[in-house]
C-alpha cells in the first residue's frame, strides 16, 4: 500500500484511542493515549499506522509522491468534532447583545418575538444562495479552528418548506466543503408566530407532516427539541422525540438549559443519544443520564455569552459516569463562535474539566454524540484520516494558552485543507 501522507517527529500524538465501541466515562476520559515523538501514516484517506516512526514507515510504501509533514515541536490530535451547531441561518443578532447588557433576558427577547424568531424571519427571506454563502463562511472558520465534522440543526424555518430549505443547504454544503456535516431536524426550535398560543397544533404539524417528510427524504439523521420554559414542555418534547424515533430519527434534546424542567430525565426515559446544555439539570437527572448512557453535550459558550455565570456541573457528571462531550453550539443568539478551542478553555476553567477530559470530550465522545465513533474521533488504524496539527508543545498547552488559534495544519480524509493557518482546499 502506498503511503500518501506521513506525519513524523510530533512532540506528542494524542490518539484518544480505545473509545470507539462506547463513549469514554470516568477515568477513561483522562486516558488520551499519548505517543511521544509519534508518527502517522495515511493512505487513501485512512489512517494505516500510528506509533513510532520506524514502525509506521513499514506500514506501506513511501514513494516520490508521499507528502511528509515534519511536526517537530507540535502536538497532533484527532480532528475536533462539533456535535451541536445551528449552522444554517441568515443574519446576526448583535443588537440583542446590547439589549441583554441593558438587562433583558434571553427568553424574554424570544417571548417578545425577537431572538430565535428574528433569525427565523431573516432565514425565511434568505435565498438558497445567501444561506449557502453565509453558512460556508462559518464552515471555513470551523475548519480553520481544527473542526473536521459538525452536526447542523434546522430550526430557523418552522414551516415544512423553510425547514426543508435549511436541510437542503446543509446537505449541499456537505457536498462542496471538506468539512463533514451530520444533519438534525429541529422544527421544534420555537413556536412560529402564527401558532402563538397554539403550541399543540404546531406539535401536531411537526409530528404529522414535518417528521414523516424529513425521514422519507433522508434529510436528517436526528430529531431535536428545545425543551424549555415557554417553548416546548416535557410532554410535548416527549411526543416529538418519540414520533421522530418511530421514523428512524435518533433523539437529541436541548435539556435544562435555562430552567430546570426535567429534560435530563426525559432524555434518559426516551433513550436519547444525547442531552445537550444541562446547565440546570437536577442531581436526579444526572444519575438517570449515567444509568441510561446518554451523552451530555455541554456548551459552556452559552453561560459565557448569556452572562449567567452558571455552568453545567461537568465534574459531578463525569464522576457519576455520564459520558461528556463538548460543543460550540454555534448560533446567532447564545453562542456566536466557531472556536472549539475557546469552548475547551471554558470547559477547563469554568467547569473544572481536566485538559485530558476536555480533549476526550471534543473528539471521541463528541463523535459518539453524532453516532460516528466508528469512523472519526480518534487516531486509530482504520479510521478516517481527520487530523489536526497544533502549534503547541503538548496537549495541556491547549487549555492553558488561551484566546488564540493554535491550529497549524488540518487534514480531512487524508487531504491537507488548512496549511499554516490558511485554507487550502
Ligand atoms: O438562535 O438563539 N438556544 N436555541 C436554543 C438557540 C439558543 C439559538 C438561537
Ligand atoms: Zn442549540
């Protein structure tokens, strides 16, 4: 077998190996698989060897065409996986930041027809091309920051046609951009203005028309609900998630973000693949997640950006055996960032996750949260060659030297797509 790409002399290769079967929990989250002076061989987009150089070069044939990257002084990791984004939308909401600085609350802005609903208005008005252009910019930022796969939710359409428009953009972007996109249907993101006071009627529309359509056209793999005070109740969320499951859509839930409603308990009850946010999750809810093996996708960017200063109890979750993953929650209202590195830093400083736990949460556990852990999330033979080379001497440096982008090179499916911090696909 011909080696297409060879990475050598890395100060550290962080493999995060050993978690492909099931997400890493407890002590296993700290085991990130460090290889000092490591090397990796890649052939036809896949990892064919990882270890010490002398062994790795023997895994295939080095030819004149083999590209060699000297990673002296650098740290090599699996490409980051972002399992929770609202990628496709039009416009921005910087005006709301000023309202919030004046004391307005996120849910009050939504109640008054702003927030998510203002992004719904601009997304409905936007053409397919505008949505493509704006969303592609976000994907480029993700890639520049070391993310090689993202989940992307709909939820700024809230009609069948407009949700479809968003999901089609996500699919098309996945076809034209090196970054891989995994889609989630989230018609249950807000109550559309013409259904105000008639939430159950909107839930019926989601269940009877949107979910069957999305499932039939295979435009999404997951179904998500904003289970929150004033949005979708526990009962409504359960109906939607179960309807999704009946149509083959795996359940995800925005749970206990702002008000503690019992979203964590619901996630365990329906067997969701992940419960996301959980800032206000109860102790009981955390125990249920651990028992049911539901992945907690934590999004500390929202506590930071909404200035609540109240973060999810990551330490309790990890110590109780909940598999934890991290995500940006990229969206225009509560977390407008593509920097997974900033999120990793917040996870460490504000949620007291260790640097090793943070890396596990942003790679293999995040891959599990989108059901892709058999293909991505670690540097292991047989996995896709999704790799980031960071200009740091060791992995602990990532959560220490903060506020800057440490990415030097990004490799997606064995192809160099970011070189010296510049896009080159
Ligand atoms: O646009 O505000 N929390 N959904 C639930 C969001 C934030 C996105 C937004
Ligand atoms: Zn979200």
